[in-house]
C-alpha cells in the first residue's frame, strides 16, 4: 500500500495550527505551512483520487488568503477563538482570526489579479468568475446576516 505522506503533512500542520494548548507558541510559519499543505493536498487529491476540494467555499476562502500570503504580503497576526454553547452543535467551532485589513487586502489582491480592463474582450467572463468566487466564499459565514457587523470590526474570522 502506498503511503500518502501529503495527507499526514496536512493533518500535522492543521494540528499544530489549531492546538489550543500551544496557541501562544505559534511561529511565523504555522499558518503559512498549513495553507501551503492544504493547497498541495488539494492538488494531490484531485490527481490521485479524482477528489476535487477546490470548489468548496472554505477552500476558496483559504486559497485567497494563501495566495496573498504566498505572493503579496505576510499575515502577521493570528489568534484562536473556540465558540461552544451548551446543548448546541456547531459545524465550525474553531475560528482562526486574522486582521480584517489583511483579509481585505487578500480579497483585493485576488480581484486585481483576476480582472482585466473593462474594454478587454474577457472582461465579462472575468467579472462573472470573480462574482461567483465572492458569492462562494460568502457561504463560509453561517451568520451572513451579521456580516455588516463584522465589516466594522478589526478582525475577520476564518472558520474550520
């Protein structure tokens, strides 16, 4: 049986990033390593098993952050929040927090790189693609009605 170490690397980087007992000990590479391992895992799952996770909204959101981190600028501030209420089941209880400014710059970078000038023949196609991606990542919010509240705050929540 083949050993698929890329899966082990992904889960190990996730464990390191999300461990509550070591959250204060994260180094500058924790998030970067996790995002790169996620990206690599997605490529290999598609290639080896014809399993495409790249269409999931959570992946799209994290890919935007990863591409910003990889190609443009750093994500210097990350924090962890765990949200659990009594007798309530949450799909996502761990929230990795990054500054809202960093998230906004990530989205702007994605849009700037995906778009072409209005007079370009591909403009409508690119505009439709960007709108579809933005719509998809908005699905990551189980609290869409509260998004306006978060736009005014200083941090943005990425959920796992």
